C-alpha cells in the first residue's frame, strides 16, 4: 500500500516536473527596446510594422516590446547612465558620440561570433563596413543609419527675394538673407537649445569649408574654429527672434510653416515636409550643398554627415535570449525591410538594399549631390571626439550671439571644457 502511494507520488512528481520544465522551456522571451523611432520620427510607422510582423512570426517564442523615447537628448542621457552602470537595454541604438564609451564598458553583446558564423551580415553589408565597428576583435554595434546634412530651401520664398538658385558662397548667401528679410520673411532657422543641432550642422559646414574635411585632426587652435564662429554670428542676424534657447521642434517648425526660407537637417526630415509642412511645401523645396568660404580649404559641393546610429544589444547571460536578440537584429537588417524604412522615411542606411525607382525627389537629389561631393566630413558633435566639448558648444554659441564673448572667446569656452 505504502509502495503504491509512493509510486503514485513519484509518477505525479515527475509529471509535474516535466510540465514545469516544458513551461519554462517554452516561455516567451521578451526583448525590451527603448526606441527613439517613435512619435513624429519619420521611421515610426514602418518600425512599428516590422516589430508587429516579427512578433507575429515568433508568437509564443519571442516578443519585442518598444519603450517609447520621444526626446533624443533625454534618451542619450539615459543611455549614457545605463552604460556607466552596466545595465544596458536588450536592444538599443547608439550614436557615434557614445560608441567609445560603449566599447570601454565591455557591457555590450559581442556580435563578432554571430557575424563570423552566419553569412547574413556578411552578405548585407558593404565591404569593410562591419570591420569599421570592430575593436580588439569585438563588435558591439552594427552600423545602420547614415546621414548627410544638405541645405534645404524654400524655392518660392527665395524667388520672392529675387533668387532662382541657392548661392554657393557665404558672401552671396548673406546678401540673399538680407533680400529675404526685406520681403518680410526670415532667412534661416537656428537654435541654441539642447545640442544646438541645426546651428551645430551649419557650424560643421563652415568648419569643413574653412579648414578642410580633416579639420578635427588639427585641434582647436586652428583659425578655422574662430572663422566658423564668425560666420555663425552673422547667421544669427538672419534668424528668428526665438532662436536663442530654441530646440529642434521650434527651429524645424518655422521652416515647416514657411516662416523661414532656409533649413539644415538630415534626410529623415524628408517625410515631414509632406506630413507636417504646410500645403505645397514639399513641392517648393530645393536641396543644395552648403555655401563655401572664399579661400577656404574645403571643396565646392562638400557635404558633412556620418553615421546617425548603430544597432546594439546588452550582454546576455541566457544563450536563448541572446539567440532571440540576434534573430531580431537580423530582421532589422534584412535588405527588404531596410528598403521599406528608407522609402517611407527618406532616411539613408548602410545596409545594401534595392531602393524603388520612385524614391522621394529630395532623397534622389541628395544622393546625386553626395555622388559629386569631394568629401563628406564629420559633423562637429562626432568629429571633435570630446563629449565635454560637444556639450559646451550650445553655451559657447549662445554667449556668442548674445555678444557676451567674441568668436575667439567662444573657441576658448570649448578649450576650457576639455
């Protein structure tokens, strides 16, 4: 009797144990992704579609959950703190400015073994693209989104000011700005808030024009840094009254609503000219390289740009979760999916993808100008190679346009931040 009870108990225990093991082994793996591609970002719609499709195809096994990060700067601050503490998200995007910090932390998922054992990433990336993100045999991030920052201008507003073409030098550019002002419109959209993004791009263009595309190798003592601040001081004579302290939403909003004639941003903004701009704005937009400084070391048609973001993941202790994350990263880097992202948003990606013939006109024009550009120099935030200096730039620019410092004083503020 006792033996029968024990035997029955043993069978029941084994059955329960097997059930528990089966339940654990089939448990759905959750991948958290704090994503900046949400809200008004031009990639939002397709990113949501891709995540939904991936989740449907892996139902009951893997589920990707997007944690909306609507403020780029706050996201960067959070990610910096996460890298410092070693508590990284499952999947995340990382900009060039934090790449060295990520590698030094050693807390990222090393994708080198996955790349070496699978042909997917070797097939979809151009030669040397993956190697450019490799350090000491480790790859913590997959290069993903690229960007360039041409001038976009409102052809109608320039025509009203007497200009059919965008000037190719700063002397003529500022004459055009004066002409635009006389029509009752404002020439340029600028900003000093947060990272001073739009103005920082103009500063980057001026730096490369004066000092050449290798300006960041020359150090802050190079006179190009002062000259570029002189150009920015003049630029602020032709911007909106709220530019000091304005953020990207304010700066871009002025151009989207035809309050300003000239704007600088990346290709991801292309879709917004239609979705958020006033009626007819997209048809009135032209694209051009930034003006050149006479006698500078840059070449006519030169661009600035670089890598906007790379895909990365936090180090995992569970091999099955690591495998699930790798599967999702492959999904995001599948050429057809990248082509969908590019087509819908106008964003540029390093993954090789066959883009449709009917890509947005502005995207096509940017691509054509890049093909003719003598160089694509880094933007200041990436090229300067110092987060403290990058963070000081908005303060230096604000002090300059408020006439609290000279262009030389603005450069000194950058030096003092080192």
